[in-house]
C-alpha cells in the first residue's frame, strides 16, 4: 500500500473533487476549492477601496487622517473642559478663601459635625486634645495661619499619627473644619492638653482678628 492510498482512506474529510494536475510538491497535492463568493467580493471591494482611501487621505482630504481626527477631538475636549471649569470653578484655597468661612455660623456648624465624626477621637470632643494636640489654645506646631492648618489637615502628619484628609474631605469641608477650630479658640476646656508648638502671631493675621 502506498502512502497516498493510505491517506485517502483514513482521511474522511477530504472532499470528493478532482486533484489539480501539476500541483504536486513532494507528493503533497491540492484540491480546487473556490473561495466563497462573499469572500471574493470583500477581497475585490478592499482592492477598489484602497486607492480611494489613499487619495482621500493624502490627495483630496475628504477622508480625515488620524491626526485630523485627534486634533478635532482635542479641540472638543478643550471646549468641554472650559465649559466644566466655568460651571464648577476649581476651589483655589488661599488665606482669604478660608477666612471667608471663619466666623460664619453655617460653616461652623457644618465644621462641628465633621469634627465630631472625624477628629474628636484624637483631638477630644471639646478640642482640648488627646492623642492630637489641643486645638483651642494659641499654640501651633505647624503654624497658625489658615493655610498652615489647611495643609496639616490635607496632608496629615503620618509619623505623628495625624491622618491626611485631602482625599476624604473636600476643600470646602476642610475650610469648614478650620472655621470650627477658630470658633473654639480660647475656649480653654476642662482637661485640655498643655500647649504645644509656637504661639500664634495673631497681630499680623487678618483672619485672627476678633477671635
Ligand atoms: C488619628 C488621630 C487624629 C485624627 C483622627 C485627627 N488628628 Fe489632627 N492631629 C493628630 C496629631 C497626633 C497631631 C499632631 C501632629 C504633630 O505633632 O506634628 C495633629 C495635628 C493637627 C493639627 C495641627 C495642630 C498644630 O498644633 O499645628 C490640626 C489643625 C489638626 N490636627 C486638625 C485635625 C482635624 C480637623 C481632624 C479631623 C478632620 C483631625 N485633626 C483628625 C491626630 C489626629
């Protein structure tokens, strides 16, 4: 029994079609199976389409190139961002922007709620200090300005055990907390911790006036 006889017997999937004569390579022969019509038409269509595409992109410009699309979308993105920024201005936190919260009852009240949920366990309910320092005295480890407090609250002091709140509380909420802390300044609560840090330079600070 020759090799090819053996193969044609065992391989039942081989179609019953004539072998093209002349196509035999090392005994391997092929059948004449035409491509399906839809495939041939896709193939022809892609050949017809390619010069249209090349001319459209490079010669006549009626088809957008990748760069065209990208810059169009980028322009749109800039517009969307500008519109968003106009509708929701980014809170730029300054000494003055925080000062606008200080002394405003509504913000002090919101700050008090935030304080009792997030801060009281370390700074005590009356803000006299526990693990964290007394927030009612005039002494500050990290500075007495609104922006100093804002920075400590935002970034925390991890090695001392002060949590960073920047990712948890909004800039507005952090400003309200400062309004609350300012409101309890000088309250000298019972059992308050001894002062830590340096005395506030109140005279040079507009925001400390009237506290
Ligand atoms: C896990 C305990 C802990 C929590 C919770 C905590 N703090 Fe503190 N906080 C500390 C410690 C400890 C320090 C002192 C850091 C140092 O010594 O540098 C501190 C420092 C501060 C300071 C700076 C005080 C200074 O003298 O300069 C401010 C302001 C402050 N905390 C506000 C807050 C506010 C507002 C919250 C709630 C949103 C809060 N802390 C929550 C532990 C905590």
